[in-house]
C-alpha cells in the first residue's frame, strides 16, 4: 500500500502521527482536509516542517490514491 510505503514512517501506521509527522485523523488539519488540499500537500510537501514534495517521485494517480485513503480513514475516525 502506498500510504504505508510513503507516509507511515512519519504519520504512523494508524495515521495518528509521530514525533516526525502530524496526526492525519485530527478534527482539523493545518493544511486542509479536502482531496484537493491533501493532494497539494502531498505533491508540494511542507518543506519547512520536513515533509518532502512527492511530485515526480510518485505519479498523480498515486497521490490521489493516498489522498483518498486518508479521507476514508478520517471519515471512519471522525464518526467514532
């Protein structure tokens, strides 16, 4: 799975964050939680916070799949 390969080392296997990366299940995300906003962050990174820009390293469809995965997990988490 792409999330596990590209994101889990910083954001955690369960998306709840680590000392390196933000909790992606938080009620509010600093850079937004829409698919477009998530894709922009994944694509361009947050370089001043240590998040790399994945543009060019992975394809746009792969970035979209990661964003969809985060959105799906957030929906489940925010319902509970």
